[in-house]
DNA sequence: TTGACGTAGCTAACAGCGTTAGCCATAGTG
DNA sequence: CACTATGGCTAACGCTGTTAGCTACGTCAA
């Protein structure tokens, strides 16, 4: 249940991202660009090597494998999304924080749809992510609702709405704006 | 907003599944079993061929390719889920229809987690599915809420909660029951 | 009965995937 | 100067979905 005085203060500290070499940062940047521009199927080790001018096998001098690369991409996305969502909650007032949070979540996810899909595909090894990152990036939902279970429910609803919108992007002409409004209404008491 | 007199009657007719030969039904059944038992990575054409005693290449005498196989598996799941959800809405009263629908959706999705993941992976070609199936299998959410946008929002929320539960199955000890209760509460006015 | 034809299996092969082994040039350090 | 670590390379392995071409069998017509 939402209490007065929201949005709540930050509690979880922003985790410290693990240090990466210059080359690794270049690889991750190229991977993000490739994923965003051409989708998950185009994100192959050979293709990624081409992008930075080395052979696929040489990537293994910098990264242990493709799962680690994918985790690094997701990690970048989680940091950016966490920053964006925390900032929105900082700026919003108690009355509109849920709607503002949902709007930003929607905007951010759809803007980087391929990365979002990868992050939620269920095959990312969470243990490869910086500890505490999941909790910190999800905290805005707790700050906006004041209740951990309502926060989880709201997060789940937002995720589901994003997926719904992505899947119906080419088939359905239904009014997704109205769906998002219905969602915000359901979670604004 | 929920109106009095719910749950609503059925409107969309259950679509007629396209006819399949005996062999195709056998292949689809083996695919479902393989997917359920060993996950998406195990669902390869060679492995599937082994399962029914033919070579992978021979599968192409019955199916045009792996996307068509995956669509057939998803189609089976959508029919079963649609039947289950419609039945629950039939049996429920206006006061508890949302909670009952959510409970059945949760149960069904988690029971066939691998198939559910495949169905919502975003790479199923919707045009390979029986026309009207998507609409019919989602109709219980409209019948339970009485409003198309609330229905979509509730459907999205249910999907998100399922994914949340699957992803946190091995990492998180949080109380998902409470999350589902919060969800049902948010959509029961 | 025989010939034609479609069905449904087979083997072999191809390109692309992630990944490993082993080789070699270069840079930095004692 | 010699040693070593770094980061490239080629070649290859086993796996993937998929195609081409061959063949045995069942059915149906002349």
C-alpha cells in the first residue's frame, strides 16, 4: 500500500561496476551497437570480431565466452536503466510517481528493445553480473510504491506490458497507451 | 473497470486447428515432450529425429522447418491454455474471477515453463498460427475484467509475474505468493 | 501385370555457430 | 640481451538448420 511522503529515499547504493580494459570496453560497445542495429541473430562472435577488426577467436583473449559478453551487455543496460529510473523517481511527486516511472520504463525498454529482450530472455547467468545490480536497478519500483510486494507486482506488470507492446508491434493496432494508463491506474490507489 | 454481472459470456469462437497428419502429430508430441523435459537447447532437429526414430533431414518431409515446428508447439500450448482459462472463468463468480484467472494462468505457465518461454520469446512467427487463436486464448482476461484495456493490462501483469517467478526460481527467495496477491488486489476494484 | 507416380525414408554435404589448440610477432622488463 | 606476457593469427572440432539427390514402397491406371 502506498504511504504518504513518497517517493521514498534511495537505500541501496549504486554498485561499483567491475573494471574493464580499454579493449573490452570497445568490444562491449561494438556488441551493444550490433545488437541494437541488427538484433540478436546478428550478434555472433565472427560478426563482432569483424566490427572491431579482429578474428572471432581473438575475442577469447579478452572475454571467456559469449555468455560473458551477453552478461556485459545486459550489465550496461541495467546500469543505464537504473540511473534513468532513479532519476525519474527523484524528480516525481507522490501523486504521479507511478505513472512517471512506468512511462520512463516503457520509453527506455522500447528504445533498446533488442537489449531488453536479451536481458529478460532467461539465459543470462545472473552470477556474472555485478553483485547488487539487480536489486539496485529494481529499487525505483520500491521507492515508488513503498511496499516490496506491490513493487514486485508493478515491476512485473511493467515488464509484461513492454513485452506485449514489442510482440504486437507489427501485428496489432490496439491502443497500447490506454493499456499503460490502465496499468498506472490499477497501481495508483 | 469491472462491472456487475461478470464473468462475461464467451464471444470469440474457439478457432478450428489446422488438420495435421498422424506423423506430424507424432512429431509435435515428441517435440513437446523433449522441450518440457530438457529445455529449448535440447530441441534440435537431430535430437527430435532420434526421438521418433528417423533422421533429422526426414523431418523436412513433414514440416517446412524449425520455425514451423516451434509454431506448432506454441499453438498446442495456446489451445490448452485457452481451454483452461476459459473453463476457470466459466466456473468463477464475479468477486473472485480475477484471482482465479491469475492463479490458473500462473499454474499453467509454470507447469510448462519451457513452452511458455518459447511462446513468449518473440521469435514465433504469429502468421504461422491458426487465425484467431491469439484473440481467443486471451479472451478470458476480457471476460474477467469487462474492459479491453484493463484486460490487456492484467494479461501483461500476469505474464510479467510469470517471467519474474521463472527468473528468480533459482536465485531469489522472495515471496512470490505475496506478489501475486498484490497483483490480484490491484486489479480487483 | 506392368508402368507411373507420389510418399517418406536415407546419406552426404554446406554454411554458419561457439570454441579450442597451437603458432608467432611485438612490447615491456630483469 | 634474454624472458615473458599479451594479443593477434590460422586451422580445426563438433554442433546447428537445411538442401540435394537417391531409393524403396504403396497406390492407382492402363
